[in-house]
């Protein structure tokens, strides 16, 4: 697969058209992942836009997005493939009914791609007329070590071994993005197969740019106030710092309430769109809100 973009700047421009503002280090990492055909491992705090980058990239390149949402206990059947035993049994009973006697040939026919249910990993290795898809392996830190070990073949060779069929290789390598919220350390063997980028919360200028694109109806003065407030809040001792998604939700909530200025009352009314833990909400008393508003001015 030829690299679909000629430079990191071109990639940044394409992503910008999708409403995603990428930092220079992130744009360079993504460009290198495309050029070198290597998976890209994105690590960072929740809410920093790691998942959104895969969506934006797929849309920018006109590729299919295949998402594997990771969770504890994820296994081969949910991630890669499983045999359609119901269809196999119907085929077997039909063959017996019409008297087909070559059992060995029948068994061989039952274990073909026709009876294989493809899950995200195998889907990403299959041919696609639009070009290699974007495979998002989201929150890999939620899985366990055995699943990481299984991924090594996929990330190294863009291939997957099905015992009954043998090795299935992608005709063209998919674009692979892995994300982690760092709830645990991912094994070095997996990270070595990837390019790496730590995704920070955006600075005030970048976050303001995202807000202008995503919530264009927000007045400039209000947008500046709430971005400054969120930036200051992330420096506080809170259980869960608000991400970019929460900033956007907060702006939409304020607009829905026809709030054109960030006042203490407006903050108190809408804090549930910004903070998602009771401990953080309880700690936001009037004095703290006033202090943060003052710092944001």
C-alpha cells in the first residue's frame, strides 16, 4: 500500500477538514505509521481524543473503520473469528439426508471461509475495495496478557492463523491504531511492534480551535471563558479531569440554556456535564468555583 498522504502537513490538513486538530507530534507519528506501515500505539488520559483520531483518519482517507472495543475477558471468538456451528450442522444434516457418503470431503467443506464468522481482527485482514481499513483496537489496557500475546502475530505480520484453515494474511496491511488509558502497563513485546505517541490534553489554543469547529454557535467570549475554566480545572486535584468531550458537552449545555456568559450560577447548574464523579462535584463549592472563574478571566 502506498502512503495515502505525502507529508505530515497534508495529513494535518485532512484531519482538520474532519474537525480534528492534531498536534505536530501526533501528526508526525500518524504520518510515519502510514508511511512505514506500522501500528500506532496511542496512550494518554481518558478524554484526550485517542479514539476520535481513528474516526477522523478513516473519514479523511475514505476508509472503513473497524473498531475492536477491548474489555476484560475478551477472547478469540469476539475479537477474531468463530465457526458458524449452526450453519455447519444444517449443511451436515442436509448432506446426510441426500446420501452424500464421502465424510472426509464433507468435513473439509464444512471448514471453509463460507462458515467462518469474521470478527474485527479478521475483517481488517480481508480485502476491501475502498482500500485497507482503519482498525481501531480501543483500550487495549482493559484486556489481559494472553490476548496481548495473540495480537503479536496480527501486529507483526498482519496475519492470523486459523487452525482449520491455516494462516490468513492481509493482501494489504490495514491501518492499525491501538489506544490505552494506562490503567495497567501493556507488555513491551506489543509496544515494540508499534510506533508510540503520548497524547496530552490540548493546550488552550488547540482546545479553543476544537470548540470553534465542533460548537460553532458558541459565542467567542463564552468559548474563551469555558476553555480557560477547563484548563484551570485540569490543574486541580480532581478524581477525573474533564476531557475534550466534556468541554464540548459543557458548551452545548450552556447554549441549550441560553447562557452567554460563564457565571457562578451557570457553572453550578451545568457541572454534571463536566465532572462525572460525586466526589468532584461535592468539592466544587462556591468558593472554589469563584476562584476558578477568577483564574479563568
